[in-house]
């Protein structure tokens, strides 16, 4: 990743792209290197510009954001994808996370949240917005029969506590405070959880937590 975080804006609405570009252009450490109006064009732009982060809309013509995310993550692993949503009208976010997105945020989020999300994603962190995570994942997983995931059964009681806290949107510092342990201990737990669950990142681990029914126990 370069010293300046490079960003590609993907949305079929020009007004949205212009608005985000205006917000990001004033940040000295962030550079918008391109725009795309649909998923197919987004994949092409990623190939051309190699951005650190893609802000990806989901509902777009030609190729939607889910397929585009899957292709970007598979073909350009150095690029992180953040899904943009209007929250209520998007039933496909869960699939987008499974496709490899690093997280998601609301299109009407405060500018400082957008900037923070981009910086976090560029550093390899997953963005789990609690107000969206609970509703979207619960809605997606409530329609399927949950079988106890054997990987979850391998977690220790403390590791399950940490996973539940992660799925609730808590940061490492917040988990450490609530469990009365150090940040280093939490990081160690998180690392072991990701290994045991065979999860790429925190987002994938949270998906396993919800799919297995752990959040309902």
C-alpha cells in the first residue's frame, strides 16, 4: 500500500460518486484514482488503477456489486472492498461479505465515518457497523436451518465469549475492557478464533457465529 490510500468509487448514480469524491478530495492521505458506474467497469478500473480500497455499490446494472466484489477479491487480493448500502433496500449484503468484502457502511454515514472506514480497510481491518451487522446477518440467516458448526465447537468458552463480542461490533479494546483482560490477550484470542474457524478476517468469523446460531444461545 502506498503512503496515500488510493480509492476507486463505484456507483451507478453520478451524484453519489461526486459527493464521495468531494468528501475524500480534502483528505491529504486519500486519493480518488477513478470511478465506475457498474460492476463490470469496476473490475476494469481496478485492473487499470490498482486501488487500495474500492467503495462498491451493490445494486447496479450489467454486473452487480456482489459479482464484482467476488472478482476483485479473487483477481486483485491487494485491493479491499467496502460495500455501500442504503440499508433497507439491500437483501444481498450477506452474499457480498461471503464474496470477500471487508465490510460495509451506509451511504448516508457521516463523512468522518466514511474516511475512517477507508483508512481501516486499507490497513487490512474489517469494518463491522453494529447497526447494520445485526439486522442484515440476522435477516439473511433466519431463513436457513442452522446446524451447529463443528468449527465453533472447537472454540474454548473464552474464545466463544470473544467471538460473540466481535459479532456484537465491539473493538479489541472494548472486548478487553468487558472481559478484564489485556489488548494483547484479546488479539491472541482473535487470532486463534480465525484459525479455528478457517476465517480470512473478522467479518468471516462473524458470519460463522450467526450461521451457527451462536448469537442466539
